């Protein structure tokens, strides 16, 4: 698990395979998805599935 400096999300990487691709997907999500959804919308970001960024919404 990783915790970014900006935001309160936990980032789950899964195994160490394809780390370059996982970080590329994460950067794309931060640039395109987070500004639309809002920085406090998600509590967990999972990169453990190939070519997918799976997010868990914050429970209110």
C-alpha cells in the first residue's frame, strides 16, 4: 500500500509485475479522472488488475 502526499487515498499496487504500466495508469487517472470526480471522492485506488484502475468511494 502507498499513501500519496496529496489526498487521503490508499493506493494498492498488487504484485511487482508491470510497475511502469501501473504507474502510467495511475498518472493518467490523476490527470484525467480525479479532476472530474473530485480529490476526496475515493478512499482506495487499486492498480492490481491489468489495464484497470479500480476505485472505492468514500462512505458517508
